[in-house]
C-alpha cells in the first residue's frame, strides 16, 4: 500500500471503468504491499522482586506496537501502579522504547523484565504527577482552553436510567407514557452529580523547602514534598535518586536527612511510602478505585489526540462536578510539568512537523508510526497554539512590534508565531479590509489542510491554526526558518508567486515541479500572470499562493487562501446592489469540493461521450464484418457443410471478439481528458496579446460555468434530494454547514437556498420547511456573531459577560423584559475607564435592525418583519453559544413574562405564535417553572452576567486524516460487499486497530469509524460487536463532538436499534428516548427525520407488548408526517397502515378500520389499484372490517347483559361492588387476531432491519410492500 498508489496526484492517465478495475484500484490495502501481520500474542511481564517473590502477569501485544506502548500498558496495570521510572529488558538486553515489537525478538510467551532506573528530577516530577492522579489528590483544574467539564459524557446517566426498575402492569413491564408536548429537560445535557470522591490523603504538594540546595543536590536530592494524611499528620518527604523517604524537616527547620525515630519510612515509590505513613491509605484507595470504576472506562479515558468538546451548558458552581477544592500543588503543576526553566515544554514545532513528514512510508509499520506521530504532533500543536492565542487575545503576551497598530502587531509564544486575522498592514484594502483578511485566514487553514492531506513529497507547510476568541481572530503558525530574516538588497523572501502585493512576481524553477503536482491535485490550471511592468510569468498556482525557500533548505507553500477561483456570479450581482447592502468583501472564492465535483461530472461526461463514440464505431464495424462473413459463409456452405468443428470454432471466435469489444469499451483512455480552472481570473490581471486575451476569456468562461454549475445543478439537486427524502435533513447549524460544504456550497448561499425552498412547488414546500427554518436560524446566528464580535473585540475580559448577557437579553429575553438594561459592575467601569461600553446602548429594536441588515449584506435574504416572534429561544441560544464558545450556567430560563408564560421545566419554552396554544399550555400548572427573580423588585432579565460562566476558543486546525486507516476500512467494506466475508472481516478488524493506534481511543475520526463499523457488523449478523461499537461511538462522539451533537443523536439511535435486535428492548427504548429528547433540544419539535425515529420506537413498544403506548407513538409519527408530507401522501398512507395495525392490537377496531380504509384509498389513488401496497391494504381492510363487525355484535350483547345486571343492583346500590366488564379483546376471533399479531411481529422484524440502516429521512412507504 505504497503512498503513491493512493495519491490522487499520481493517478495513471488511463481510467478503468470495469468493476474489476475499480475494485483493484480501491482496495489498495491488498495490492502493492506485504500482508499486514499484526496478530496479537501474549507476553509475560516480570516485576522487580523488592525482597519478595517476583510478581508476574501477562499482557497482549501487537507487532505494530512500539515498546513504549507496552511500557504504558505495564504502568496502567493494577499490579504495577507504583512503577514509573524503569526500562524493559528481554534476555538481559535493554529494549529501545521507540522500536516496534516486530523488530525485536519478542514472541508469544516471552518474558519481559521491568528493571528500575535511578530517578532524575524530571522523572521525580513525572512520578509525583502520576501518583497525585492515581490516588485522586490532583483536585480540579482550571483550563483556559478546554473550559468546564471538557470532554464530559452523560452516557453513564443514560445507562442508570435504563437500569431503573420498570413498572409492572398487566401487560408486562412498561415505561411511563411519553409526553410529546412537553419540552425535554435541559438536565439531560449536564452530567449528573457523582458525589465527592473518597480522599486518600488530605494534600500532597511540593514543600516550601523545595528545591534542594546545591550541596544536597550533589548528594542525590531531587525534590522536597509535604504530605498531610487523613489522620491529621504532616510528613516532610525527600525525593532521592533512589526513591522517597520521610525526612527531619519541619515548617521551621530544614533537615532533609532520613528520619529514623520513632520509625524509618523509606520506599522506592511514593505510592508505597504513602501506604506506610497512613494507616487508612490502602482502605481509602480501594474505596476511591471503586468510586472511579462506577463510570464507563471510555467516558473517563484521557483525551490526548484532539481537543475535547466543551459543553455550552454547565452546572452551577455548587455542583460536585464544578466544585473548586483546595489544592496547594495546583499552582505548582506548571513547574512539575515543564521544569524550572520551562524547557521540557518548549518545542521546535516547525522542525518536528517537517521531520515527521520526511519519515519513511515504505512499509505498513512505517506508515503506522509516521501517521501516529503526525496525529499526535498536530494535536499537541493545536492545543499549544490555542493556549497561546487566548493569552494574546487577553493582552498577556508582549508584541514583537509594540509601536505598530494593534491589528498589525505580531507575537511569538511557545515557539508559535501569532498574528491577528485583520488587515493591519493594508494587504487586503482593495478586497474588503478587515473582513477580507478575516475570511482569508479561514480559507488559508483550509488550504493548508488540503495540502497536508495530499502529502506531496518535497512540499512543506507550516503548522497552522485559526482561533476565534472574544471577537478576535488569531492565526497561530509554526515559525518557518528564515521567515524573520531581512532579505539582502535586491533579494526577496518569496521565491514563487506575488511579492509586495502583486507589483512583483517570482517564478523560481525550483518550485515549479512541486507546485505542478499540487496544482494537478487541486485542479488548478497553469496560467500566465503579469507584474506591474506587464512582464509575463507562467505560474502553476494562484499568484497569491507563495513559495518560500527556508534556511533549512525546504520548500514551503504559504498563503493558500486563493486555491480556487472567485465566485464571479456572486460578485456580478453585488455590483447592482445599493452600497449599504453590498457584500462586505471580495474574497468570495468557490469551495474546493465544488471544483472537484465539477471535475468528476465532466469526467463522467467524457467517458459517456467516448463510450457513445466507440459504440458507433463498433456498430459500423460489425455491419461490415457481418456482410463479409455472410458472403464467405454462402460460398463455403456447399462443400464444407459436413465439418463437425466449424460451428464450435465460429462460436469461439465470436466469444473472443465479444471479449475484445468489452475490453475496449470498458477501458477508457483518460489521457485526453483535462479539467482545471484558472484561480486568477477576475482578479485584476491584464493580458497583453490577443492570444493571451483569448485564452484568458476562455478561462473566465470556465469559471462562469463552474458558478452556473453551483447554482443550477448542485443547489437545485440538494433541494430536490431533500424534498424527495433521499438524504437526511440536517439538525442544527453545524450539520447544515457540513452538508453544504460537502456539496461545495458556500455559507453565503444560505439566503439563496431559503429562497429556493420558498419558490418550490406548493406540494413539496412543506417538505422543505425544516431546511428553510435551519437556513434562516443559521443566518440569524451568524449575523449575531458578527455583531457581538464588534463589541467584544475591544472589551477587556471582565466586561465581556455583561456585554453578552445584554445582547442575549435584547435578542431572546424581550418576552420577559421588553426593555432590558445592561448590568455592568460600577467598580469595573472605574477600573476600565477607557473601555468602549457602546453595547449598553443596544436595544432590542436596534439589535433586530442590525441582524436584518447583516442578513441582507451577507446572505441577500430578507428575514421579514416578525422573524423574531418565530424563533425558538433554546435552540437559538444553543447555536449562539456554540458559535461564540460560550459556557452558560444551567438554570430555569424564562423567555416570556408570567402572564404569557409557557411554564416548562428548565424554562425551555418555544415562542408559539398562536394564542390558543398559549392558553392551552398555560393550564398545565404542573410544569410551572417561573424563576424566583420575577418576584424581585428589579425588572427581571432572562440572562445576567453571572450566567456567562466561561468563554472557550473556537479552533480550526489543519490536521490531515489518516490515509492508511481509511484505506483499510474501505477495503474491508468492499470485500464484504463483494462477498469475501472472511477477508472483509480481517480488514475491518485491521482498520479498527489502525484507527485506535493512530488517533487514540477518543477522537472524532474514531467515533465515525465506530459508527460505520457498527453498521457493517450489524449487516454481518454480529450483533454483539455491533452493539459494543455503537456504544463506543456514542461515548466518543459525546466527548469529542458534543453531548448534544447531531452525531451523538445518530449514534444513540443506532445503539437503540441494535439493542432491540439483540433482544434488549427496554434498554433500547431508554436510549431512543434520550436521542429524541436531544433532538428536540437541538432542533425543536417536528423534525422530518423524527418520523422514522418515532416509527421505530413504536415498533419496539409492540415487541414488549405495550400496544397502547405504541399506538400513541404511531399517532405522533403520523401527525408530523401529515404536517411535512400532507395527508394524501404515500408516506402518510404507510403510517396509517401501521397505525391501523397498532389500533387493532390495542383493541380499537372501529378506528383501526377507519385508518386502514383511509390508507387503502390513498394507496389506490396515488399508486393505483394493482399496486402491492394497495392490495395489501385492501386485504387488511377486509380482515379488520370483519373483525370489527363481529366485535360490535359481541360488545352489544355484553352491554345488554351489563344493563340487566345494573338494574338488579339498584336496590342494593352502595353495598355491592359493580363487576368489572370483560376485556373486549377476549371475545374476538382468536384466529384472526393471532394472525394479525403474527403478521405485525414479522413486519416488525423486517421493519427493524430496515431501521438499522443509516437512512435518516422519513419512512419510504414503497419499501414496505416492495417496489411498486
């Protein structure tokens, strides 16, 4: 699996159309490399004796692992927790930590000896950190980047609900009825309190006597510690090269020698020493371990290779989850982690990046090691850059050029170069100034990510991260060698591309080959550009894309924000618009996904045209050959008719000819196909000659065609697919953005898409209402983001909470207080006298007006007059919080005044326009959630500054995905699809191992892999594996993408379906409810895709014989379906069919007949009387009608008998209890009902197998009865 086989840059000019060729090119794992032999085996680990019998245990290892991973496995083993400073020996030879197992002599059953090393100061610090973590003495940490409860999971809370006792009824164990009208509690977004963990020691930290004096350092002293035990004793401890011991120091006297009386305490490990000095330590440690293992291991596993997700809703400070405990060592951790000089954490990021790219990639082991290192390196760099950017935004890093304007200042922190995403030096003046510069930085990080993914040999990129924080955009880049070097007179730093704007152009031939490879992959056309003196240069990329030769001799590519052409169609429309509604910048480039999609479309057209041309040639050739063969056969028929083999020979020749023709048709030479776009058209270039102008005009026409393709093909096809329910509807702004970006649609087209929904045919307009609502909500959120950024940009951090609370009150809190007033601490005003407090003047009316203006400018869409009355406050608040990085304290939000309130638990109410619905919901006193603040004398506000608990940075990185892991997963899928099950399963297991090795266990890519793999295993009938992978997918998605992310919802739905098929329907129902509640928080009620979810839930309820509740879920599913697709749709007919069956099972035969009749009529009028669905509905209509007539007769007889009995009881009224009427279901025709139950149960199994697919759209009714 050499990289050149998977690199699109090096594709063969011949494209294979046949399935065999496609399979061969896709399954790169099987060809071009040696087979992957990573079968795990067990080895024996022997621990040091310590004067006792040696302790041994076995661990599994893989040949792809490195020795340091085995070392980590040993450290994490409960039998070896006290060891941290050691090396491993095999056959009395020390093993290098960074050597793969495959390159050692380790084999199954081999003994690996743990040999302790002398401590160094660094190892002593690491040991202390590890012991503090191990015994739970580390306390809570305040993290400026990750925020509160970063990487939290509520999976354990959901599991606890699933394990709660279920009420027993006559029909069996059933869950309580679901309230479809109620809003879900926001508690489901916040992990439940877990209580206080048992304390093993009161505190453990560095002693005030630390560090050792020179004379004691010469004697092997490393650190001085102080420990307070639960018994109330205090011990001063010396960390020595040989271990740890209690010394003679006190708080007043320094004597770090061993304390021998009344008893000497000394141990190799601090962990062992703590057990000696504290009698309760071992007992408390055991209790702490039991407390820790109550949670799922994956939900508490340390996140190392990605930034954890920061929840937008956090519990109050009083919660045990957020409690701030005293920890003397908290402020010492910087020293413990990085050392006195901070040298341990100071890294040469650029050299690490480029060196890792230069690692060999010839074998599988090479690629695994290389990609794992790159993944870890990007994660470390992203974290470091985000931390530095936060400090820069807060003004805590001194600029290198303090005399420049603030936007032009640059910074270096932790070997990362920082600059603002603003036009500080006038580079983007003609393109839109600060707005253009801000967009350019976002496009640049996307371009760097694309180049990193291509992995072109000899071409390097700096590590690049973009951070949005407090209204500022900050770019963090690794320092390219020579970037700060002043060029000699007559020289330039740039060796390829534009220099000093576009006045000068460089075209160093040393860059031509690398840039040509990059241009081919990005479909960039080689073209001419001209400098200010009209001198022509041939460039392989955009003139804005620069090549720099670093002092390390490497070729770097910079400024990748213009790798695609401008969207000239958008810019042309902008020319005719009024000045105040023009787009704020000219950086309106097309997306790379669009260029790639257009290229594939043109390639398909080329292949079709070539096939058509060859078919015409073959037809003509066949006609002439047949004529010649006919004449020849006629002349030879008389004398040679008796040859027995002539017919066989002719058949064989014909077969060979057919094979040759098929081969010629299948094999298309793509050498004649070329598609590339010129990214510099419409950007001010001035062709000189007529030939150049003609070529330039052709390039411009190609770009206009791409713009046309975007509008007339891509966007219209997206709307059509949504209307036809061929794809799932997005749930929120993030999933909407991902959907659009995958299709190559820019976010600026949100307004255009909303208008396409409005212009759609009236029959399908209701289908698209959800998508239109999401587009409109996203426009409002993004407009609010830009407005808030203007105020936040110049504010000091302590004033940002007041600003955000006031803006949120103006947007969402006007129902409670139509005239909100900003609350700003007067003492802060006195401190920050020069701060711009213009946000205090914002009113709800002015904010709405500004949002409307922003949507017109940026999206060319008119929100209408009453748009703010239709918004869903909780959903909009969530989107804003995620966009700005806000962490808001959970409370009972109240968005409307008490007299108009829709009282809901947690205040999660939606603004409903209809007064009748308001009145109806007001009557539900049980859900009264009015906050206490309403009773106060001051005017109430929905949000206060204290509600804005924290602001976390929003980070965009440039980390590439692992090609090796993706190839293995795709190879496994393809093998399974082709029927090679054994090979497919091997490759799937291999891909699982590769993903976990390269990314770690907790990573968004791993969550996606778990999700995909669970579906594959479900299709292979390996249900145990499918359930386990789906469970992991849900947990990892929660921790890396968000507790309430769209991916998390889908993973919980998958888990519920797999559990149901596994026979654990009650647990499945709990997971499905959790997913549906999350869905309501994310989008609100009546999302089209919930039709499928509710339908599946109803089927699960039937499997546990909860027929009445199942009926309610079918009715709710039908209600949403009617709203989305209309009552006369096939979708509604299908649900009516299922509802009729549910009603029959619930004993309501009269309504069942009516619903089945309605279903039959819709099927008949829509699909025709002979359609399979129609015939099936007709059959069940007749069956249910017969049962209903029989039931009516028996019910009438029962009523008469009951009436006669009632008359006889009149004389003794009050003394005789009335008899319970018989269950009407007991009098029905057993044969018919049994057949109905059997049929429905069989249908449930089929329906559930369909439900296990990823299909997220509404139920496709044509699939129930087969293809119509």
